[in-house]
């Protein structure tokens, strides 16, 4: 979902009250005899340790969603080098403290902050180099906007998501979907290598030849589960001008648009991509639009093909051409993105929905609109290159799926229990509407109330085996760990 669209959802839903209530992530930390924090601080080589008494601690542990601000780690380590990552992992292990890595801090369930444990922030590791063979080496702390701005200097790009502040780390480790998914595959599919530190404190360079199991598992197996990544190596893609289309239809055409969009995703060339938005509006109605691109630049042809499957012309229609950076800023709503409250979830569509499921999906958005819940169902397409395994394989399990629905509700920074309940009601209605077409969930849109098996499909047994091999003591734990 683009930032542009998240802001639309917030606006469409109207103002929401800001009553403090936080559903903190489960405190997994184990108690231990007073850790010698001075020893950890002294061992850091440029990194910085924040304790609750250190100035800047509150800002240091913040995530993108303010809902997690009240989760208080025992310490935050901002790693400046791989050596800091190694020292911190060894310290946490020796002191039986839970450690969670933080990249861009956009986890849907606050998995990159932990009560009483150590938050290991790789943010300062954000250097980038570009090699003549088209390979980008990027520190795990880099954010998406910075990656695109850097690659633009070389006329190159990378298939990523759209939010400028999302971390390359979390995005890549859980898959990574965006406008290039059909033409070039997921972000994790472009990986050619990673530098990681495993639970034993060992730094490794992994790829299809070296630790191939771990390399496979980290391509879609989700962040925080197996190792701390310190840098990624990606095979970049060209960054030419892109054709954009944005088509809207009246609410009365919603069912035809969903059905037509499903056909479009099955029949259109992989150079065409478009995601479908059903947004609840504060006046109780539903807005319907498809935002799409063509990597050939001919968005008009893609738009016409979509309209022919829908069976009617769009009521408003915009066709534009954008350079690589214009596209990045347009989709990201600028160069950065303010911290935002939200609750979200997902369903992976294994096949096109039938008419009754489509009606139930529209009904879920409609009842959120009537309840003045600022909700949206956004369906991102798969297919094309995303349907193919990259060389060496990837744990990302949804190759044959049609698309991924995100159930998204904008909330206050610190939502009341009533707001969270209303948001969860919409997400539950959404799940119910598409249940018979859902293969599971997308690990990057992880939800608190969903079992781990639903995120990894047929990759789960191998992921468990890799976990056993590289993290036999279960040092790395998230709410969606497959240990
Ligand atoms: C506004 C917004 C827009 C989004 N848009 C898209 C989109 O267009 N496409 C898409 O696919 N997804 C999108 N997402 C989802 C996003 O991909 C995930 O939330 C992702 O996990 C965020 O990564 P992060 O590094 O920012 O988050 P973090 O919270 O830092 O990390 C997420 C998980 O990865 C772990 N992790 C972080 N760094 C490392 C590391 N170096 N090594 C190992 N584990 C690590 C964390 O412990 C945590 O479990 C969006 C999310 C938001 C909030």
C-alpha cells in the first residue's frame, strides 16, 4: 500500500479520538542476574547503548506506529559496525536476555521492540555501494527512499514497497511487494547475498553456495527469526520512466471491478501491475479505484485492458508518465513519512474469488464505512515474475497465489480500546469474507492473532529445520517464529 493511499484512508475515515491504550507485545524476556551493562557499553566499537536513564532513550526505542511507544526495552543498542552486532548478540545470549533486531521499525505487531529485552537497532548501518555488474550492497539500516535515491544516480532501481521510511531489512526478509512485483519479482528474489550474524555470534556471508539453507530461509522467512542481517546484496533492475494509470468507478460497479481486476491479473502481461483499493468513506459509502503501472510506459493500453475486463469505462481516469524518482515520491507521498497509528492484517488469495466472496468483501468495507471506521481493503497482485522461484529458491511461499489482500485501518497514535475493537472487527469481517479463498497471510503484514503456520505454507517444515540448525536454542524469537 502506498503512503499516498494510507493517508487517504485516514482522511476518509474522519478524525479519531486519541485515548491512550496500548496492547503491548508479550514480554518474552527472561529474568537474569544483573547484566553488566558497562561491559556491553565498553565493548561497542562506535555503537551506542541507551538505558532508560540515558537521554534519548524514549526516542531510541520508538517504532513507526506510536502504539508501541510504551514498550520499554531494558536497553537499546545502536550498532555502528558488525562487531557491535556480534558483541550485543553474545551479551544477550550470555545474560539470557531476549534480543530483537530493528531495521526501519515498521513491524505491524511491534516485533522490533521488546519489553525488558534488548532492541538491537541496525539503523546506523546504512552505507551503500554500487558495483559495475549492477549489484547494490546496502547496509541493513537503510530505508527505501534512500535506496532509490542512491540507485537513481546509476539509472537503476529495485523492486521494493512504497513507503519511504520502511526498512530494507524487514521488507526484504518478509518478501517485499510493490509495483515491480509482476515484472521483476519480490525484493527478496533480487538478493544475491547477505552478511549476517547468527545466534552463536558468528558473522557469515551467505548466498546460494555458502550456507544456502539459511540464504533460502531469509528470503521470505520473516525478520527477527534466524539471524541479524548486517547488509544485503541485490541484483538491481533498470530504472526507466514508468506509465501510471489511476481509474475510479462508482460504488455500484464495485463487484464488477473486483471480478474484472481478477481477470486482468490473470491475463495481463507481467509488465502491467495494478492494485485494487476499496476504501471506506466517512459518509458511509465505498470508493473504488485501481492504481497501476506499465513498465513499458504504455499505461493507456493496460488501463484499457482492465476496463474491458470490468465491462465499463472508469468514471475518472488519469494516465501519466513518471521518472523513477517521480514515481518513488508519488507512491511514497514524498521523501519521508510521519509516524502513524494503524491496525492491519492480510489474506493471500489462492484463487480468484467467486461472486459471493466478492460481495462479502465489499460488504465488510461497507459496514466499516457505516461504522465510520477508516478502513480499506487493498489487493496487491502477484503472478508474472513473482510466480517463479528465483535462482537458489526462496522461502516465500505464495508463488501460485493471485494476490494479497491487506485489511488496513488507520487509528489514532494511541487508540482507545473501542477504536482497536472497531478496527479488529473490520479485519475479522474481511478474513471471514474471503476465508474459502485464503491460503494464509503475508509475513510482512503479520497479525497478533494468527498462527505462524498461516504465514509460511509449504515452506514451514524446511524453515523449522533451518531454525534448528542455525538457532537450536531458539535465541531469536518473534510472535511469528517457526521454532
Ligand atoms: C507505512 C508502511 C508501508 C508499507 N508498505 C509495504 C509495501 O509497499 N510492500 C510490502 O511488502 N510491505 C510493506 N509494508 C510492510 C513492511 O514490509 C513490514 O512492516 C516490514 O517488516 C518492515 O520492515 P522494517 O525494517 O521497517 O521494520 P522492523 O520493525 O524494524 O522489522 C520488521 C521485522 O524484521 C526484524 N528485523 C529488522 N531488522 C532486521 C535485521 N537487520 N536482521 C534480521 N531481522 C531484522 C524485526 O525484528 C522485525 O521482526 C509497509 C509497512 C508500513 C508500516
